[in-house]
C-alpha cells in the first residue's frame, strides 16, 4: 500500500508563534502473513518538512516493524502485537528517535474493539 499526504501544524498555546510546520509525506506499507499465523507489517515513511516562518527545509525517514498474531478464545478475539520504530532527522544528521510498543487489541463483538 502506498500513502501520500500533506500536513500542517503549529503550537497551540501561542497560535503558532513558537512553532509551525508544513510537510508532505510518502509512506510505503507491506504486510506479510506467515503460515496463516503471524502477520508482519513494515512501513517506510519519508517526511519533507518546511519548519518555521522562514521555511527551513528538512526531511525525516522513519521505519516501523510490527509483529502480531490473533488468538481466539470462544467469542473473544485478542491480537497481541509488538512494534519497533526508528527515525532519522536531517536537522541532526542522526537517528534520533526510537520507539518500542507492545500491547493487545481485544474484540468483544464484531462492532466493539479495545486496544
């Protein structure tokens, strides 16, 4: 799956005086089902950013890997997952963000899911 978009953000407490940003992004997602048991998803995202009033250009690249598996118990469905993400920022010329997440989604009915 490919996703393209445009974002605009600013600081809230001073109506954008201390921070503003416009950016466009490009994402590539791939999902692989292994033995009909484990789903592996990866995402590569590039952000092309213009920061502040002077429009200083920078870019970010982020990569995320997610592993999940559905477990069913009677009418209850649980999907435990693990995610890892790291990001490179051209302003710092370094990988400066790491994130690891684990958790589970619970489906109590076809209409109600909790994470």
